[in-house]
C-alpha cells in the first residue's frame, strides 16, 4: 500500500493512495473532489425522496451545476427515483466533465443507509462498470453532499470496497478479463483520511 | 466486447431511413455480444416486429410514417411491459424526450451520438438501467419549473405553426377569437416567447410541436 504523487487535472499534485488490488484492478483513494478529475467514468450516487426544493451541497452540487441541474431535474421528474442499485448513465457530458459518461447509482432511502446498502450500491456500480468496459472509474458517492450525516457514513468505505470486490471475485468462469484497471474512491476531501484508514483496516487481497 | 454470460443481446431497429438502419447494423455487427434480429421502417411495423422477434432491445426513431415513435412505444409497452426500448432521434428537446420516457422508453440517444454511446446505451438498458444523453437531461432540468402547455394550447400553437391567424384558429377549433387570444397569451407566458414566430420556434425546438 503505497502513497504516490499523481497530477490532478488543474495541475496541482494530489496524493493518491493504493488500498487494494484484485484481479489486476487497482483500488485507490483520492482526496480531490473536482468532478472533472480524470477517469473514463464518473460514478456518483443519489438518495431517494429529496424534499422538492432540496439543493445538493459540495462536490455533488458542483457536478449538478456542471450538468445544468440535471441531477436534481431527473429526480424531480421521476426519471431517476434513487432506488437502491438503480442506475442511469448520462452520456456525452459537457466538456467541463472529463469523464466520457456519468453513472448515477441509486442509494435508496437516507434512513435505510447501512453497510449492507453501501455494499449493494458499490456492487451495482462495479457491475455496470464491467459491462461498459471502461479502464478507469472515479467512484464518488458524495454521501454527505447528498444529505447523509457524518455519523451515518461510518463503515461505509469498507463495505463499498467489499461490495465492489465481491463482483470481481464472483465473475463467471471463462469470462473475459475485465478492461477495468483503476477504481478511484473519491469520498471528498474532508473524509479522505477517514476513508483511507477504514480501507487500510481490511485484509490485503 | 464479449459478455460475461456469453449470451448475445438481441436488437431490433426501427427507422424510416434505410441508411440509418444500415449504420446501426454496421455498429452492432462488430460486437461479439450483440445481434441484430430485425428491422422496420414505420411505427406500425415496429409493433409487428416486436411481436415477432421479442428483441432484448428495441432501438426506435420518433418521427415515422403511419404511427409516431412515442405512440409505438406506448403500445409496445402496454402489450409487453418488460420491453426495453431506446429512442434514437434527432430531437434534443425536453418535451419530446419526456413524452418518450413517460411512454416507457428506458434510453434516449441523439443520432449525432458516437458509436461508443450507442453501445453503452444498449448494454446499460439491457442490464436494467436507464440511459440519457446529458444534453437532453439538462434540457429537461432547465424546463422542469416551467408550466406545461395544456393539450388545447398545443393544438393552438400547432395551428399557428401552420400559418393560421387567430380568427382561422377560432374557426377550426369552434372557439371564439377572444378565447384563442387568451390561449396565445398563456402560450407566450409559458414558453417565454416574445411573439408568434418566437413561440413557434421555441415550441419546435423543445419538441412540443413538429414542423
């Protein structure tokens, strides 16, 4: 598990920390929140049933703004309900988003969030990632920006890593090797150290 | 890209332009996990094709002879509620997209999309997800606070687009000219239009009417 310096898109050095590797897929944690950070696919999560005039905060709010309010609009128009594991792929995002597509994953009800939900959400995200054949993913559920309290996010990172790993480990025999090489957890700057600590507590693959 | 299961995604394509169908076929032919099982050129043919082939994914245009794409989607979904349908269209307007998605489409792609987007959409929707072009999603968001035109207001703006005066529209709809003026005022306010031409242009761009 090494710390490595990598270049952020704005030219600012960022520290990316490798926490696990399985079947050739490197799992890392990045502290940088910027939605235009480089990865082929950007994955974020949305909870179900936001109040009508709820506005997303932080990085999720900035992503919503970059998409001209699409995240908020899809929920309001009931085109994306945020049910746990539900997915919606937004293709050809504006040039301000470096990823070639943005995948929304439903996080379910805010009140139902727990380790089991976290694992299921990450598993959905990993399944879709493998299906799309992308090489790099920035997995940025931005749970607190979506409305979760800091206490409720505890244990989430480890459960998410376990959920994503399980999908890789249980691929059918004879399945072609995954195109995926890099899975970046982007929990948000203030939760970076917590997430790294949590993930480093796991046994190495 | 071969699938994990080794099973092929069976696809049918409906568009009144043979060149478009050939283009889609060329894209699909290069994919180990996809097979084209049929094609059609009209909305009515789309329904028959679906009954006959039961594809995993139906790719369908919106503007077609004899039955438009939204009506065809609604009828297919009524008969086959689990049908997975992706719209492939030139229209990026919010109104048209919302109609198609509410009729039961799971994906909405523009014909200007890259080959990769089409393949992503097919794989995502086949696995049970939804797919939207980001520009279309933004258009939907941009107008989500807008008041929608009523069916009568849509009739009126369609007749305006055909070059009719208020008097002629009143006669066509068996209403008074004052009532038509009232509808026009409401249409201007809802669309944010400055005059009749602007209203027609905005309604067409958003896919509220076809011209």
